[in-house]
C-alpha cells in the first residue's frame, strides 16, 4: 500500500462528492500535528492489518446478555 498524500485525498474527496474540505483539514489527515485524531495513514494501516487476518476460525459474536428470549 502506498502512503496517502494530499493529492490522493483531494481526488477521493472530489470522486465521492464529499463536503468541501479546507487545505488545513486535509493536511491534518496526511500529517497530524494536533494529536486530536489519528492520521489517515495510521487508519489505513490498521484496516489493512484487519483485512489480512484469517477470520475463518473466529466464532460468531455472542450476546453478553443472559435474559431469556421473549415468547
């Protein structure tokens, strides 16, 4: 996977008809400085890690509730 850059994000925003983004907002996604959000690149890496996991052996989620089912 290539590292995300401002030009790529601008093309995605234009292609997906997103609301207008200011340059400062796009810059923050490419190289976060405020520490408020995770950088977009970090998110993409995390998603790729999840995508590569073999979930075949993962059982279905179980409800933590033990209430009897309604009749």
